C-alpha cells in the first residue's frame, strides 16, 4: 500500500526553457537506465528476496525510484512548458508532439518507448542483486552524461541529487548482496 505525498522528493524549480535538454532528460524517465525501469525492477524482484529485510530494502528503493520518475517527468514538463509547436519541431520533438502532444511519455533520448525488457527477474537473490548494482552504476553514469549536456544550474543541482541517490542505492544493494552471499543463498 502506498500513500502519496503531494510534493516531489526534491524541489523542481526550473526557470529556463530548454527543449534539447528535455529531449535528453526523458531517458531517465523511460530509458534503459531510467527511474521507471528501476522502480519496476525492484518492485518485481522484492518477492523472491529470502528475508523480510531484503524485501523491505527493495521495496524502499523501488518507492524512492518511483518518486524520482515523478521528478524527471516534472523536469521535462517544466523545460518544455511554454514551447511552441515550431520550437518543439526545431528541437527534434516534432514526432513526440505528433503522438503525445505536450504529454510526458516514457521513452529514451532517441524516442524509443519504455519496455519491460529493460529489467530481469530471475528469482535468484544474488543474480537479481548483481543486476541491481549494475543498474545503479548505469543510472549514475547516465546522470553524469546528462550533467555534461547542460549548463543550467537549476537542472544540474537536481541531477547531482539524483546521481548521489544512485550511489547510496548501489551501496545498499552491495551490502545486501555480500550479506546473502555470506549466508550461502
Ligand atoms: Fe537508484
């Protein structure tokens, strides 16, 4: 069960329109290393963790990642808010507008829609946690790529926060992996 809190996990206050950045940033909503995939990965995998601690850890991180999906979607919304159709077209977002108007649709930076094949569930805690550690490192690297694609401080501040959370998640998954390995799972 979930309770929705009516504000984002970190304040999203972007003042400058930047359609190019919106086109890149959407990948952290619906791309292979994005927040939606992370949330769905951990929500799905938690059931086969061997104890309540592991289940709770995956559930906690999945919930946080869903909150991060909301942050990325809000960022894309703010970056594109007052754009004209012509501006969207010029920024390479004409196809997105044709299919989705100004709605926020989960794709990667090339416009490829989100797919469940971005994550796996093996039912084996060590195999799944190994994937989770890699996923967190890939998310961190993607945030670093995105930071290098902008000079807007309002955007960078949020991306640095999200990058830091991926490092925290990586370490939590690593600790759980080592604990289960020691226990012989
Ligand atoms: Fe994460």
